[in-house]
C-alpha cells in the first residue's frame, strides 16, 4: 500500500520550545513520505484507523553498541576505562564467532523493534562479517540508519586488536560488502584505541567515499587526560579528531561530549557535528552531565542516544526522562546559568533533533519520511480523564518507557 | 498453608557491602516467619517449587503519596513549591469525593501489587474517610505498613486546608477508626503547612499513643529558607520538628533530607530517625542529590522511597537504579569524598535498610518475616548464559524494573 492516511491523535515538535498536537487528525502518506497532516478526512485514501491512540514521530538513537546489548544492565559499578577493559572488550570478542553474533544480534533487533526507535547509528565490533550480519538483520526488520565495523589497533587487548593494515583492508571489505538500508559509517572506536596512521587513513577513506563518521568524544575525565598524552600536539580532544580529518568533513556523530571546552563547543558547532547526548550512560558510568543547554545555545546539532550498554535501556523514552533529569541536577548543583530541559525540548532532541542526521526524519511536517509509532495508553493505568494530548505523552514517557509500542512504521512501512 | 518451603535461587543482603546468594535453596517458612534458608530439602514440608527463578526479599517503600499515583509522570517541569500549588493540591482535593478516591486508590493498589514492594509508609490526603479506604484496600490486597491522614492548616489553598481544631479532631477519629494491617501514622505534611499549635498537638498525640511519625525534611532549598522564616527560633529544619516532639520520640520517617547540615545529620542519627531517600523524585523536582554516603557513614538509618508522584515510577527497582546513578553524579560533580553506592548497598537500603522500620523485614535471616518476590527472568531477553545469581539480579534491576514480579508473598501469604 503506497498511499494511505493514518487516523489518530498526533503530537510532534517542529522546534524545541513547544509541542504541536492534532486530535483526530489524518496523516497522509505517499510512497513513504508525509504529504500532509490534516483535520479533514482525505478523499481517495485508505484510512488506517488508530483513533484514540497517541501517534508520535519516529525517534532516532544516535549512538549505541549493538554487541553490548547482550549484557545491558550488568557491570554498572565501574567507570569507563575499567569497564571497557574488564567487561566490554571480553564480551565484544565473542562476536568473532558468527553463530554467537547471530543469536545475540537477533535478540537485540527483536527488542529494538518493539520500542519507539526508527533510526539508529550503531557500533558493531572489529569483526567485519558479524557487523555485516547485524546490518542485514536490522535491514530485514525494516530499520534505516548506519552501522560501523569498529577500528582498534592500539591500547586494546590482543584478542580484540587489529594490525593497522588489516584494520584498513577489513574496512574496505566492509564498505564494499555493505548493502540494504543500513548504510556503512566509518567507526574508529576512539582516539586511545586507534593509531595516528589508522586515524589518518580513516579520515581519507571517509572523504574519498563521502562516508559519515562516528566516534566518542570527551566522555570521561581520565579518557580526556589520556588523549592529551597521546596527542600532545593537539589543543583539545576535538582538535585531535579534526587533525585526522574526522570532525565534520563528512556528516559526523560524536557521542557524549560531557567535558568540552568552550572552544570545542564552538568547533563542533562550526563543523555541523552531531552530538549524541547519552545521559543514561553518562550517569551509569559516572562520567558526568553533558552541557546540553550550552549545545543548544551555541547551535550544536544535538540528538539523544541510549549508548547501550553504558545505557541500560534500549528505550529513547527512558533517555528523554534522563536527559530532563540530569539537566535539572546539573542546573541545581553545578551551573544555574543553564536552565533544565523541558519535556518538549527533550522530545525534540529525540525526534527531529537527532533525526536530522538521517534526513527529513522525526516530525509530521510535509516532506518528512513517514516514521512514526502508535502508542498503547492502556499501559499507563491512570484513573484520570480529560488529559490533553501533550499530558498524555508526558505521562506515557514516564510510565511506559520500557513497554512495547502498539504499532510502528518506518518510511511508511509497518514494521511492528 | 502455615508451613512450607520455597525452592529457588535466593539473593539478599545482610549488610550493605555484599550480596549473599544460594542457588537451589529452600526457604522454610512457619506461620509467616522464616525459620531457615537451607541447601538441604527439608523433610515434612510442602515444597513450592520456583526452581530457576530468582527470589529476593520484600522491598520497603518508606515514603509515597497514594493520591498522587493518578497523575504520576505528569507536571515534571516544575520545582517543589510551584508543583504543589499548581498541580498537587488541586489533585489531592479530589479525594474529598469518596467515589473518586475508590477509583484512584484501586488503580494504585493494583499497580503496587504487581511490583516488588511488600511494605510501605504512605501519605493519604487530609480526608479521613478516603485515607481509611486506602488502608482497607491495601490491607485487603495483603500489604502491611502505615498510612496517614495528612494534616494541613496553613499556607494551603482554602479547598485543601483544615481548621486547626478540626485537623486535630479528625486525626483522633482517624486513629480510632483505623483497623487491619495498615496501621495509622501521624502525618503533618511539612512545617510550612502546619501551624505551631497543630504540630505541638500532633507531637503530644504521637507520644501519648506511641504512634510513629512521618513528614518531609530538607527537600528543596526554597522550602528550607521558608522554614527558617516560619521558625526563626530554630537552629535548623530538623530542630524545628524536634521542638514540636516530632523527631524520633517515636519511630519517625523523614523523607528526602537533600540539604541537611552536619548538625542535622548528627541529630537524625542520635534520634534513630529513618531517612526515606527518594532519588527519582529529587531529580524530577530539581531538588538535588541527598548525601546518602554521609548518612551511612554517620549511622543514620536509611531506606529508599519512590515518593510517587515526585517520583514517576512505583518500582523500587527503579529507585535502586536512581540511587546508584545520582550517587555517581554527586561523586563526580559535587563531592568526591563520598563514594558512589554499589549495587549491593542500594539493594540493602531497599530491603533490610528500610525494612527495619517495619520490624524484621527485608532479609532471608531466621526470624525475619517471610516477605519475598519471585522474579521472571524471561523478561530480560538476554542471550547470555552462565550468569551468577548476583549478575542475574543486577541485570533484572536495570532491564525489568517496571515489569510485574512473577509471584509475591507478604508475611508468608501469597498476594500476587
């Protein structure tokens, strides 16, 4: 069915400052693209009737590690560097076994499909074939987005480290083999795990092939110090990526950015780098609280991210909660010049804000891709009547974050 | 069935520093009390077989507002005093209607029953009959604990304020009418809403009848300032309660305690006051992060609390997550002399720590009440095998916080 109209109660954000809503509206979809959202029942369209249901735009997860889903919610008593060494690296090594990868990635995709995420940019592992498998499973489930074979050639355990030349040749093989709607993205793990030679070469590949880039930036204080030691010539962690051609020469996502200098914020803004704000993870790994209000004030493109399994839930509703929550704590105990995020602002980051990395995604404006989720409010068990559409959404975000959505469409196709 | 043995995989904390576990153990229960936890199958007992299931002690919710459940997850863009005025007071006023109270409290009890909570200390509203109804519904569902008719005779809207003498006479009627396993507790809302005369009289009633007390303390900076103005003779908010005989003359719960002075911490410790730590609420209402490590170092009795609907989930698993999370943020951005809570420490606070307010509750030691929940780990969708019992619990806490428990027993009786 290439053309149809969806009936229901719609809520979305065109700008951060406020919700837009339409009760009993019709979302007219042509070939996977939104033609209009209207109060009049359109003629000559099949109507798919979700009357009484809340319908939200697709949410985008700008940063997560698919292989870490298997142990999501474990090992939360550590900081980043110890957590990587003791738990994450041994777990990721298992994905050298394609049979294990299939079992684990299947569980991951199943869970992701039931939630509100429609777009994602995922890390795989260093293993090319497992990462291609991940992309195939996501594509078959109906997702669009990016996934990357990870590059690591230094400061990593032998069992999860590549020879520099092999890392490059496997990246080329990965890029040449990728097909389907999950596109490849250049994915150096972070500066500590990649030699200068490897980083430089990845920057060249990204530019030559016009490929997007994703990595980690300014997550943890010890990590930031380490990068200073590894790149003594750099003025900042961001400057180090920039030096290797990995900061916005092509579309770029940098995850976390908890400890940026003002100069780094200015540089990220200038280069149109997307910050993947991952408050749940930054809390779990004791990293800190990213200055999201400063990003917004300074025009840094920003979206939300689960960062599974630094984050312990695949639900972007939970990340919305946490983005609001930590912004309140930061305002109260660290910097009262940065006001907390409102519900509409956090929702904007999760929908249209992060969605912009994938094109016209995350709103109900004409010309946007028809990504949306239909919610089941019977899950929230409230005796209250007469709530407004935006009150219904706020309540859903807090009370039903980890529950399955009622239905989900990506580029107009029903996937759940 | 007065005597039986429960078979399963047990995990509990006798002290904060570590988990105890027993795989394939037998919990022997006699008349609602734990006789032993043993690896040998006991003779002459009926066996209730939950093999392969994780079994945890009952968790205690030291502070929540039952009438606020209806709008849990709404109005999270406000701080405490505005939130009370604009949203909470109008909502609580509805409980003057016993029909509304029955509908709303029934939804509350239904949700509470499906989660891991076995004991609670709840606020009702100023309405005596609605609060008695709440106690009956909780009792019929099998819960034990406390609930209080709230006292408010100043700085409150007309529609939710009592004449001082009526507040006192209604309190007496409330105390004389209460029956069942949910016992009455003296419940001045907080100092700003209660006149000196009312507070003094409540202190006398508590002492004369040997009744426990619950209230709010040091939640929000504006509230603390306000109490200074209202009680200019006091050396602190705690001292003000103490002056009225409401700080540990009888068993006492004070919720929040986000902004205590060192002297207040010493006083709370000396008076054996229980602090109800409510990290989810303290985040949602931008209150701050309570110094839980300082409470533990200074011997302040501490438990966890959802504080619905400052808190936006009825699940103490979620509160465990948040207690750990905010302690990490506090350590990172405010005071690195107070180390973050570990998983076992937060679990201890939710089980044996807060349970001590209710007697011998929250552990699998002999002589403790047989309160426990059986968990359904199929909910956590992990491909990992061979996890330890404590790893299984940690994963459950993060991945299945808001999901129903498989079975729940309170004082030996199956309630869910």
